């Protein structure tokens, strides 16, 4: 499967914010805590998505296209 950085970042953002939202729901967090939890989850997801895309396709050497 060929995953470039843009797709990795998009899927990471989707997965991270979904996970952050689920954690916020389980811990019954209020407004500001919920926003921070979802934001942190999104940033972690983007980082992991880009890292996964770079590791899964080493021949592209960081190609954006």
C-alpha cells in the first residue's frame, strides 16, 4: 500500500481526534479539557501518521506527491 505524507497526516488526524474524543467521553471531561484532549490526540495522530507513511514507503524518501 502506497501511503504518502498527506494521506498519513489525514488518517492520523482522523484517528487521533476520534481517539481523543472517545477518551474525553469516557472520562466525562468538560469543555476546555475536551478541547485539549482532542487537540493533543490529533497532533499525536498526525505525527504517527506521517511517521508510518515514511516508514512504510522508504523508497519515496519523503516525497509529498
